[in-house]
């Protein structure tokens, strides 16, 4: 973690108090928040502040040159520079070692310099934001911002190290206008921050320390039951950990007067992998869609090219998470699953269109049972390319005549059954691929899968408290967004006394858990 918990709390109290004083005067607020953000980032290693400063200057110069000369070569140079920095710090060791091993296996030893390159925290996130800025300037979506504004956008500490990935078009307009401290939604921000802390400390860290870490670090010492529960446990851990960071970042930004886009929306309730990627790490999904998938051609160049574009996008998305073959395979499997889903959907649509004339639509109830509600952010594989908020097109079956009562009852029963079967299938595919995401290497992942079905014995790590934490975590992942909104609204409407009592109880629970263990760094800090 960049800051230990207590030190960060002290840092943020000072920053928030000063920020509230300067909010109405952006000309003073921006020169204050920029060095504060650099101080936050440099707490881990002050040398890396120079990296983010260099990224800011290079991309700002490129943005102004692109705006003035409209030359694609300038854009290409900026992209190459950003990816070059990212590749050097994040992927040099991985590719050098992979090439060295491949040449050695082929009998052509050619030693490459294997340098120890330290990975700057959050480099993937601020690099993607810089890329989106220069590309959007080239597209005419965003005008070049003043240097100070762009520097604040890239270094703003709430989203600097682990997202959400905020677009310049979402952030810069907020930066340009004065903000009123009296209108800061403090209760909603407190609700998000404390909820995130509970998900992180009480759920994610407990599941990790008591089950997931021991099993994944030494799979040969654990039974099939422990491995199976640990796989479910990691699915809950990574959701609670990353969504907790996103909630905390959104809450901190609210206290500073900024609104960030949501990053999660019940991902484990998805009924297709396409829907899962509309709900999981939504800011990354739409970034990959808008800056990788659509520039490759999206779904506009035929079926085979669409499938290839999906595979490239998801494989690159896997590699973005880390310099390891486990991440590459994880992304490729998700790409292959999206391609498979698309093929099956096309076949179903073709059979339905052939078997049924297109005169009479299904009754409204059956359509509602068959078509899931669409979140705000469409998936990479949505078939939609007009805008980030356009609804996903989906084929709906057509009936030839009104169904008899018995058939209608069967359809009403079959719809929810199919929905839950689809949810279970998607959830278990995601859980299985999380093994690759968590395992340190392919060999460990293979041993985990092998022992999942062959290792008998007791399961002392599967304790009631761990099982309860997994169950609670899955419940939080399944709660509809409007329930959280209502809970926030009711909390906001409470008088000050009950609010303080609830906040105090939440802090006591967090303190009781923290007192028994160290707070682990957020998982996405290493990406």
C-alpha cells in the first residue's frame, strides 16, 4: 500500500480541509492538489514522480501538436512513447526472459540482459488515461487542456494507482468550474468509503489470509475441498478487494468535489460473459472497446474479423493486467468464450428466424424474462459501435400464435430456470479462469486444477467464519444497485445522532478485524 492506513488518514484530512477552503477558487485549488498528488505518489518511491511528470509533458505537447497540425504521425509517436514507457517498466523482463528461454530450448542460446526494472505503481492506469486523452484530442472529442489541468487530471491521487479509469472528457469539465463545499455529498461519500473498508478488511483480507493465500501458495499441501472453496473464495476476494478500492476512490473524489464513473455492477449476476464484461471493471471494458476493439474494426468487417478482433482485444486486456503467461491465457480464454457465445447466439437467432415468421412478437412477460436489464456500459462484444451508452442489440424470438395457458406457464417457469442456469455457468467459468489470474505461474495453476479432483483429506482451512465471509461477499456482489442507492438515501435522511452511531459501529468492526491482522495492499496496486 502506498500509505499505511493511519498515515493516509492524516494525509487526507489535511488535503480535504485545505481543498474545501480552496474549492471555490480553482486557480488556487489546482496548484495545491497537484503537489499533494505528487507527494502521495512519491511516498512509495520519489523517483517515479519524474515518470508521471515526463508522461504529462510528453502527452500535453503531443495533444497541442495534434490539435494544431492534425497529423496522425504525431498521434502515432505519442502512442508509441506511452506504450514504450509502459512496455519498458512492465514487460521488459517478461519478454526478455521468454525470448531467452525460447532460444535456449531451440538450441540457440543468445543471452539477453535481464535487468531488474522496478514497476511503478499505477503505471497502467495513468498511461491508459494519457492515451485516451491524446486519442480523444485527435478525434475532436476533447480539446487540449491547459497544462496544469492535464497534470491534475493525470496525477489526481484518488484514481492514480488503481482507477477507475476516468476519461478526460469526464474529468476536465468538472475541473474548470468552481465547486461549493456546502454541496459536497458527505454522507454518500462516507457511506462509500466505510462500505469499501468493510469489504476490504472484513471480507477480502480475511478470505485471503485464512484460505486463499495458503492454498494458492502451496496447493500440494491441501485437499480438493480446500482448493475448491479457495477458488470460490478468490472470486469473492478479488471482487470485494477491487470494488472496495473503487468505492473508496469514488467516495474520496466526492469529498474533493468530483464524480467518477462506476466500476462494478453485480458482475456475478451476469447471464452471459458479454454481460459480465459490462458489469466487471466497467471503465477498463469501455476503454478496451473504444480504443482497441473499435479501431481494429469492431464487428463491421465480417464474422471472422470480428472474432479475431475480440481475441486480440481480450488477450491484450489480459496482458495489461500483468507480465505473465497466466494473464495472457486468462485474457485469451475470455476472448475465446466471447467468440463462442457470439457464434451460439448467431445460430440461435438463425434457427429462430427460420422456424418462426416475424409477424407476432412474444408476450411482454416472456420478453422481459428472456432479456436481461442492460447496464450503462455496453460490453466489448455488444455489437454496438455508435456510443458508450447505446443499448445492446439482442435478438428476441417471435411467436406464430398466442400460446395455450399450459405452454405459457411452462415458458414462465423455463425463463427463470434458464436465467439461473446461465448465471451459474458464467460464474463457474469466471471462477475457473480466476485460477490463472491468481496463480503465480502455469505450473501452479495446473497443479491446482489437478488436485481439485484428486486430493482427498480433511479441510481444516474451511472454517465457518471463512464460509460466512464468502457467503456475505457473494451477497454483496448480488445486491442490485438501486438497493445501495436507497440505503445511501436513507442514511442521508437520518439525523446526525444515528449517522454517527452507525459510522462508529462500522469503524469498531473494522478496527476489531484490523487489530488481528495486517491490512494487505489492494490487489490492483500491482497492475
